[in-house]
């Protein structure tokens, strides 16, 4: 269950298109503490699974018409509690 508490404002670093899939790289600090690949992070209220994790950014992908996460600051992050 997500708490709904916004822990951090992150930034979309990159959006990549691979066929019908879109992959987002998002910079974050607090939201990544103790997060592992396969876990969920809510981004602007949408539950997403972390598919790749680096020191200060994570990636997720999806294959449908979800429109959010514009490049730049101001994306809300909360972890699964």
C-alpha cells in the first residue's frame, strides 16, 4: 500500500522509445533509499515498477498511452510502505 505522502520531487532525465514501449529515467535521492529493482514507486500517483536502478536515478517502462512525467522538475514520488 502506498502512503500517499510525497517524499520527493524528482526530475525526468530521459524518455526512450523502443517499439511500443516507453522507458523513463528519473533522477531521485530519497525515493531510492532502500529501493530495489522490481519494487514499486508511485510517480504522480501512478504505481510503477523499477526495472533498472543506478546511484541517483531509476528507470521504468510501460506500453500504453499513459501521459505524465514531462521532462524537467516537479514529478511527485512516494514509495510503497
